[in-house]
C-alpha cells in the first residue's frame, strides 16, 4: 500500500506524541508510525521498580499535566504508560502501530518512508525513535569467555530473578545506581563504575535538572559563559531507593575491571571477583538506522542539527535522543519545547 501525507512522525513514544500535539494544533496532515504494538514507548519495558526522578507535574507533555500518582511523589513507569496512552487518545493522535520504519529516502521533492506495512510519501519527517532500542556494551576483553549470564539494562526486570546470586552491576549513571540499589538487599552485589560515583545533592531532582538545562541554553544563546548545565551537578539523582541504599552503606563502588574471565571479572592488578551474572548498565545510542539511506551521520554517529532540523536534510527533524537535538529534549518535560520548534519550522516550510 502507498499513502501520502504532509508529515510522517517516526516513533510514537513521548517525543512523537509531543510532535503530534503541535502538528495537530497547526492543522497539518500527519501520521505517527510506531513499531510497538501498544502505547508508551520505552516506558513499557522499564524494570519493575523504576520511578521517575521528577514529580508528576514536572514530567508533563504539552497541553496536559501528568496527574499525580496516589501515594507516590515520583510516579512509576506504569503511570507514565497510562499517561501516554491517555494523551494520544485525548488528542486523537493518528498513531499507526505496529509499523516499523525501515528506511527514509529522498524521492524527487518528497521523502519516501518505507515500512514493514507500506510506503508513505511526505513533505517532511520527524524522527523520534529514542535510544532504548540500541543498548550500548563497551568493548571489554573476555566477553565471550565469561561463563555466567550477561544482560543489559533493557533486559533487567526485578531482583527476584537474581536472588542469592553474585551479581556485578557495571555503570555509574542513573540506571546503574538504581539497579544496584534494587539488587543490594537480595544479592551478593559488586557495583563497578568507571569513575567514582557522583551523586547529586539529595534535594536535586528532575525539576532542578530541567532548570539547569534551561539556564545553560539561555547562557549559550546570550553568548555568556557555559554553565555546564546538568553535567556540572553530578551523574546520579538520589531518588529515595538510591539514597536509602547509599546511606546504609550498600552502594560502595569499585573501579572498572580490565577483563572478564570464565568465573567473573579481573582488575588490572590481578584481583578477581566471582560472578553468576553481569548486568551492563552502560547506556544507549540513538536508534537511527532507518535514516541511513539519507547519509547524514557525522563522525560521532550523530546527525548534525540546527535546533531540531538536520543540517544535511532540511525536511527532516529529530526529537529526543539527547541534548544535541535541544536542551532536555530526551525528557518528558523538555521535549515539548523542541517538538513545538520542529512543528512550527515544518509549517513555515510547507507554507513557503
Ligand atoms: P521512546 O520512549 O524510546 O519511544 C520511541 C518509540 O519509537 C518507541 O515506541 C519505539 O518502538 C519506536 N521506534 C523505534 N524505532 C522505530 C522505527 N524504526 N520505526 C517505527 N517506530 C520506531 N526522562 C524523564 O523525563 N524523567 C525520568 O525520570 C526519566 N527516567 C529515565 C530512566 C531510564 C532508565 C531511561 C533509559 C530514560 C529515562 N528518561 C527519563 C529519559 C526519557 O524520558 C525516556 O528515555 C523516554 O522513553 C524517551 O522517549 P522517546 O519518545 O524519545 O523514545
């Protein structure tokens, strides 16, 4: 089947929905193509204990405040899924799922979006496919030698799966700290981080992070000194379970080991730790394979952007992924502003 529309939005997570909200307000004809079979993007796949690092009111998409969750200051992932499900219904966003975009191509004056369920022709596209779908594993010698189980953040669900085991959690970011805190009570845990963990002050949550990202954007726009933004504050938000495990002395980090051995890991001085399981909380990369036919990727794997617009293809905008597509674009509260910018630029271009 072949379809035509003005704008194709690729990805129906929070970033794609925020784009849809603004495209609808501008009266544009569009479709949102999402590979998942249900609403909620990556939040559907989060581990059981994951909670947001911001209160509900600071985790909202444009137009509709996230309701608070009864008994929880920081809502859990299921609450976010329910919010996104309600959001797309409320604004009658035209989401087609499951539809996986395989490639975006230039085709005369249009973009041709090839999917596993047909071809869409559009005058513009917004890519909002997130990062969860491209887990990153560092190249450490001995990966194949280790005889236990290895998994990435994306496969972790709950401590019950590892009760009584010797578990090594690798990673000093939020995922690593939260999963280590989750496992600290029921397993023999070793937490390994590349540099000593940097906890943010206990009173800093997503609200303060958003303010820091906004202040940085303003400073840069006004030609003032770079404030350093969120990264200057630390790496790990001290959400209640992390704080509790840290305060009980359960979150002591060891430095990074140098290789895996059949029974565990080994540090450069020859010290070893035995392990049944290694959980790699080592981050993600933007899921951009569908844009390969456009040949836009630069040296660091990113696509160069001016705001949200791809420098090498002005009909393409990118939302989410990381700060390179706009400050806090990969957060619930931050993506609204960049989605608005993308939708307005597309509307101007289409009417020119
Ligand atoms: P996603 O939620 O990943 O949605 C992208 C959608 O695109 C998915 O449905 C996917 O299936 C689809 N897709 C991918 N490829 C294709 C394709 N080729 N064709 C069609 N569809 C495709 N942010 C906060 O604001 N607060 C927090 O507390 C917070 N905590 C986080 C905790 C963790 C562990 C992680 C990883 C992130 C957290 N974030 C948080 C960051 C961010 O809000 C989430 O990563 C969020 O899921 C990003 O939304 P998104 O729409 O950009 O991507």
